[in-house]
C-alpha cells in the first residue's frame, strides 16, 4: 500500500460519499476507521460475540458523514456533524439501524448503547491508537459474557488493540496525505 492508498469502502458507501461530495480527508478517515472496524469485528466474531457485523461495517464507513455538512469539524473539534450526519443519511433513505452510528459514535457511554455502537466507537478511537478504558471495559464485559474469563477477554482485546495501535502512524500518514477540501 502506498502512503496515500486507501482500503476499500463498501461500494454503496463509496457511491454515497461521492454523491455528497465528501472531502478526500473525510473519505480517507472513513476508509481507515472501516478497516479497523473490520479487524475488531472479525476478532469479536471469533470470540463468539453475536452482533450485526454489516451494521458495524456500515457505521464505521459513515460515522462522520455529517462533516460534509460541517467541514470545519474536519480540522477542529465539534459535534454538530453527529446530528447532521444522521439527518443526511435518513434523507438519503438509509434505514435508522444504519444511520444511527452518525449520531451515536461519540456517545458510547449513554444508556441503551448497542454492541454495534460500541464496536464502531472503539474502531473510531483505535484507528489512531487512542485508548479509552471505560469503552474498552464495556467491550471486555461483552466478550466475557460469551463464556470467557473476564481477565482472558481483557488480555485478548488488549493484544488486538495494541496490534492495531502499532499501525496507527501509517494510518495517520495516509489520512494526512489527503486534502481537507475537495478540488
């Protein structure tokens, strides 16, 4: 993979991002988070966790789409993109169970958070090697509920996130190689 090459996005998501004129930096970010979500989802599936893997894939690939409406949040903090992304996806006919990730990816610690939301949130942190203990603990609890000892689930997830984190410099360089603005 060259420094600016991107992992593939689902074709329907790639088309959606073209349709909303998503900036290259955003497309890069979404592709990289999607790549990490695939790793996390594969791991969780092997661990026996039951969840909607397609929803995790779609959610990771679209979670920040609201930044097409609020491009200032591509290079500065902000949360306006969350509700905007959810509304954008719904307006484009995306079902709620897939559109919800645009709204929920930053609020993983609230009530009623799904397994899928936790995994998308985890991928959105792990892609750049950001570790959030409370989020990881929630995922460990889910993994332990599949029959593993909690300490074993913790070590397995920690090993996975450490491996993912080791590749964060490459992912950050790939994202940085793409311009913030279209054109």
